[in-house]
């Protein structure tokens, strides 16, 4: 029989206890590894591999750590197998511990999907950014990065935990800086009313690195959702913008009245007239000619984000201001 060193057996028990690893799983893996080592040992000694080798078994004494190879009930453990067995057992245990610990870490981060975490940029390989999260390494693919943002090793940033995925190297924590969830998480950190549940961020429309529109509502009378997110002198929203590299943020009050919601979503344009077709989810909008460029935005960004925010296709036309005033007068006369 091959004798695994006593200190190694003690180490197995200690590590199993500390890490919460099931010793029976580790011992089973050692048995399988011992059989593989036995085959290799036969080859190295130029001995033929028996045709019924697949029927051979191995046993590990969980108390003494002794490893034996059996053919039926007869021990065929070769001389000098002790050193090989000890080495194999050590490797298997360390591998199992690594797998178990990695699995526990991934489980920990799986429970954090949808939250914001701080991390340090570790390295950049091609278009992929690798982030040190402390207990694990995060991966941020190109699609999850903010357009134009530069990532420098040792740079500390906040990230949105988007998913756990199986990559070539194994399971990985997928991070994002472009996901709208990052905005929600950052505001939750800055705004006590969001943390406490008195203000809810209902929907976010974002073009990362450019502009974001956020619609919020109050769940408590007397609490201003927009004022809560903006903060005194804009300090709260400014803190979020700094974290995002000065990305512009528009905050509006959410409304169940879709016409009013669309009008607010087109901010900073004012005096907006909205006609809604709820069946087709379209809206025809008139704005003063002087506000048309504000409503549309540079490259159509403002109206595009308003459409994302509200879920409606928005068609905008600019009209002379007297026409809008006449419509308002007509509405008052009804």
C-alpha cells in the first residue's frame, strides 16, 4: 500500500473544514486520479496495460490517507507508488479547493447581478477590459464600455454587474459601464430617497457617453422626485455625471398621462403640443419653430432618447408660435 504523508491528510481535513469542501468529493477525485496515475506508471515501467484496466478500482482511506489499487479484491498497488500517490492526491485536493472556492466566489457575485460595484482596472487586452473586484476578476467586453472612455491600469471605477457567463477561460463576472442599470445604481448610492423607496426611477433611456434621460416618480406625498435626484444645487446629479465622465443627464417626472410624459421627455424644448395614438404607440408633436432644434437634439439624440423613454414613436414638426397660441386659446374655449 502507498502511504500518503500524515501532514497531508491533516491538511486535507483542515482545508475541508475551512473552505466547506465535501471531503467525499475530493476523495473520489483522488481515486480517479490514482487510477490514471497507475496507468501512467505501467507505461513508464514498460509494462502492458491489462485489457480489463477499466474495471480496476482504487480506494483512499479517509483516516490514514492510504491509497490502494485493486483488481477485483486483489491489491495490485506497485512498489514505489507512495510518492506518486501523494503527489497526485495533493494536486487533486488543491485543484478541487480552487474549483470550490471559485464556485463560491461566482455564487457570491451571481447574487449581486443587477448591482453596482467598485473595481480597479487591471489590464486591457485588445478591446476587453479586465477588472480586479477583490475576490474575483471581472470582464468588461467592448459592447459594455462607454463610447470614448479610456481605461487605464490601476484606475478605480464603478461598474454594473450584468451577468455571469461561461467564457473560454471559464465562468466570468460580466461588467458594464454602458448599461442603464449603472445609472440606477449610482443614483441609489447618492439619493437617500431612492434607497429608502420613497422615490422610484421608473425608466432610463441612455446613450452611454452622450446623454441619458431618467423618469422618476414619488411614492410619498410631498416628495419631489426630480428635486430628490438633482439634489441641492445639483450636487447629487453632478456626482453621478462625474463618475460617468460628464455624461449629460436629463431628469423628468414620470406621468401616467402619456401626452404629458412625452412633452416632459422632450425637455429642454418647451410649449410642446402632443397628440397621441395609443393603438399605434405613435405621437405627433408640435413645437415652436424656435424650439425645434432643442426638441430634436444634436443628431436627433433628444427625440431618439424621448422615444426610448416613453416607448412611443415621435414625429415632430416646428410651427410658428401664433399657431400654438391659437390652439391653446381654442382649447380654453371648449
